[in-house]
């Protein structure tokens, strides 16, 4: 079911907070966390 969450994840109507909450429940969350740390 994680992959299904990726579809609405990129919906423009999704708020950044919701995007993070959804991403945190998917393997992609680990990738986003890594990119965030690299940017910081």
C-alpha cells in the first residue's frame, strides 16, 4: 500500500506537512531525510 500513497503524495493540493507525514511512512522518507541532511 506504500506505493499507492506515492500517487497523492505529489498532488499539488497536498500540504508540505502531509507530504512529510506520508513520506515518513514510505521508504522514500529515508531518501528525503538523506537529501534534507545533505542540503543542511
